[in-house]
C-alpha cells in the first residue's frame, strides 16, 4: 500500500550510525533462511551506516524516519552446529516507523549522557562526522570509547565495508537503484531493492539471508510515493558524494577512528549542531535520545511497540529451530562449472573445471587489510591467505582487491588479467570451501612469478 505523505523535509546530517545487532533491535523476529535451508543460530548481525541525509515524513499511520547514505548489513550465522557462514548486503537507506525509532531512542545510553548528539549505547552507536565544534578533551573521550566498543570489536567487518565502498561497482545508483533496510509497516524486516537493478546483481542480492523476513522489489515505488523528483535528486547526489569521499580517504586499519577524522573536513556543514537546546536541555534527562534532527519535534511523544509484532529473546528464537537430518546443508559440488560465454570472460574451458572436486571445508577468516599503494604487500598477502587455508570466496575477493590496488601503481603489468580471472572464478565458489592441494601449488607458483615481475618494475622506476 502506498503512503500519501503529508509533510516531508530533507535535512543534511553526516553521521556515523551503527546497530550492533539488528535482531536485538527488532526483538528477534526470525532466524531466516539461506540457500533453501533454515538458519539455526545468528552470532552477528551488524548494521553499519555512514549517513548523509535524513527525513521525517508524517503519514496517516504514523511518522516514518529515513536515513540515506552508504550502509552495510553483515550477518554471521549457522545452518547446523559448527558450520559458520557470513553474508552481507550493501544499503543506501534505512526506514524506521515511529515505534522502532522510539524503542531505539529510549534504549540505554551507556556513556556521554550530557552530549545529545553522541550515543554509545546497547543498541546504537551514533556520532556526527564533523566534531570540530567539540572540545579536544571530549573528542579524545569519544575516540577512546568508540575504539573500545566499536572499532576494535568489529574491526574486520569495518575493513570489509570500506573495501566494498572502494569497489568501483558498489553504490552505483544508476545501475542498481536504492537498497532500503526497512521496518516499515508493510515491509517489516525486509530489504527493498529497485526493479531497475541490473540482472546479475539482482539475482545475487535477492537470495534469502539470515535475520531478514525477505528481500523484495519495491524501493523505487516506495520512494516515488514519498519523495518529489527534486528530493530524490538531492538524496542521490548526497549518496554519490559520500561514495566519492569515503572511497578516496586514507585511513589507518589499526586506528579506524581515522575514518571519521579524515572524512570530517570533507563533510563539514554550515550548521554544526541543530538539536534544540532550549532551557539548558543538554544537562537534563530527556524522554528519548536525540538520534535524528528530524525527530526533535516528537521528543515528548512515544509510540508503543505493536502487539502483533511480538518481541522475544535470542534464546526463545533459537529454540524454535528444528534440525532436519535429511536437510543437512552441503555446498553443491559439480564436476564442471557452467561455461560462460567467450565474450564475458574469454577463458579456456579448462579454467572452469574444478581441479579436484574434493575441496576441503575451511573456517571463514575475514579479508586481511591490503594497502593501496604497495603492490608487493598485496601479492604477499595473497600467498599468505592461500598458505593459511582461507575460503575460496574470500581469496577471490582478495584477488579483486589486489588487482584494483596494483592497477593504481602499474596499469600495464601483464598479470592484471590473471588477477581478474581468479577473482571472477572464485567469486562463484560455494561458501566454506578451501583450495585443494593442486590448486594451492599452482597458484603459489603463479604468484611467485608475479612477484618477480613486480620487483623488476620497481627497479625500472
């Protein structure tokens, strides 16, 4: 059902916004499904969002709050005991109806109770990107608290997210449209995507994943029903700007607060702090935390959680899982992969044959940091990952990152095509599979040759 907006106003608000557990916020509504199998347990379901523009829309059913920018839904889960799988989805928007917003805004804030635009709590971490108007002592305190509670705890996930942003194909609204993580009444606990998303991306994105009720088409219709063409143009322009800023900044992977420090000067706004501070409210206990500027007018209004959306504990949700021995998850193993068209990859048929169908099961390890301007370190990281039995999908992702990084330094080295080949091949592998011994030996040999070529390039500079 489309919603007729009565009032709408976009507000520029560059914020760092993290939900440590999406399921916890919603009261553990579902374990979800993955690859036609029931999920048995969710160990992590993090939402990271680098917001740039927000909005509150008053409707006949209540108020909807929107945050647009660059986002990442990351989930780690089990299908049966001992088999961990990770999945993720990129996001361009969050949709919260008033009852979800109010539940979030009244959750416990662990620190900084007198600083209304900084929240470090049980269900939310939020702060402005530009903190130039704060005292040096307060910034130091925020930095230390955020490092302990967020950046160290979720370091590998943040590094994955930043690499996704750097990927030239990510957050391309012209090709993929919007991806909205929604708790809207009609699309509760779903991601809405655009029908205009290119078919290859759509096929992968629509696959069910843990923690969500579904991923459905409908983002364009929803946005067109609630925003004017001028507003949508401003939203899209803001997302493109954030993509440009966060994909170009340098940051220290051992000190991830540098993401905020190094982007703040590029994302400064004319108004530093726009919350209402009348009557010295900064130092008084307020009914709700100030998450969005657009919610200030509803500061003294509270919407109860709907009875029909029953909340429960994590233990109660996991107790509903009934294992089915006849449905034990196993990655599909084929003697040959489907051969793509010659125009698509231009690879020989044998490049698409599994060298050994008995690839071992391996534990997932997050992608290591790969510095942008050090080609040799990228190659050595690839070798280390192969020797330490990383899963094939992560190795494929590493080949893609290495290709992009090395291309920035040496545009015409002859092994760039090989890096792309392996990135494409391994991206399609089943989860939790490692390379077999034959593949490892041959790959390590190839990389040794690439190292020699790279050293020669350095000598010729």
